[in-house]
């Protein structure tokens, strides 16, 4: 007998899914979790937060479990220097609009260090 799970799509409301339609995602560092599915009505991807008991119930019902780690960049110290600004983005955009942008970028990098 297939297990049916009721979940909510933001656009379609309550929908019924099978255990193979959901994926439980658990962060290894924080133990925070979500479940993910594609709405069977509108096909929109849906991500919902869930507490530990809900995640355990979904996994014990047969949903696939994915354990993931946050990228190291989220916990590393920021490199020294000023933060990247909108002006920096505009300067970069103007740089890559030119035909010799790569040569200019290499020259700029060599001058800086």
C-alpha cells in the first residue's frame, strides 16, 4: 500500500504526493531541514522547512534523505579589503564590454599584486 503525503503548494493549495515525490534535505552542521517536491498540479518546485520529528516521519515513510554541508565560504573570514559595491559592478560590466577586457583584467591583476 502506497503512503500518501499531503503537502501545500503556494499556488495550488493542498496536494497529495507519494513518498517518491518528496526529498528530505538535512544540513549536517545545523541539523536544520526541509522537504522538497515538485507540485503535481503546476510543476512548481516547492521547498518547505520542517522540524526534526516531521523529517524523521517522512524518512521513515520512505522519502529519500539527502544530507548536505553548507559551503565553507559561509563560515570563512572575509578577505581583507573593501566590500564589493554597485560601482564596482558597473566598472566590471564596462570592462567586459570591451574587446580587450581579458588583457586589461590580467594587467590590472599584475599591478595590484
